[in-house]
C-alpha cells in the first residue's frame, strides 16, 4: 500500500485548505483511514479518523473546524480545514490501518501501518 498526501501550503489565519490522500497498490474500502500532524519539536499527534463504516472522530483541537471524508471508488481521503489557526502549522500525514473492518477506533500512531510522506501546512498570523 502506498499513500500520497497533497494539498498543503501557506495560508493566513482564518483561511482554508483541503488536503488529499491518494491510496495506491492496495485497497481502501475496508480500512480505517486517519490524519496525523507533527509540528516542529513536537510529537506526531492525532487529528482525525474516518472508519471503514464512515464514522468520523476528531481531536478536540480541530473539532468543528476540520472535516474528514473519503471516496472509496477513487481511493482518496480528504481533510477540509477551515478557520485555520497558526497552531495548526505542521506537517500533515495520512495513514491507513492494515487490519480490515476493524471494530475499534484508534487515535494513536501505533495502530496505523501505512503512512504517506506528509504535506506541509503553514498558517500565518
């Protein structure tokens, strides 16, 4: 499985960006997909997950501002980010679990086996 994240960039506070994650060389329909981010000098942290059943979960810091979605036909995942803040500045990574049709939701790095290369999001104040 290969994941390719894109859509990052430089935006002013209050602006919006839409990140994309393309899945290749593997399936997507039966797997939970997630976004994590890592700011300079900080640990990689959970942002959002969309389960194979299309249930969505968000970190408290982004709830109400970010929206995760998926298109299993096109094998794409998206993260719509609105009302961006300077503290959202980070490299954003997409990830996929290797266990199909999982019953529990994971918000930690260890549960995800496939990762994209990351895309930089910079929010200026």
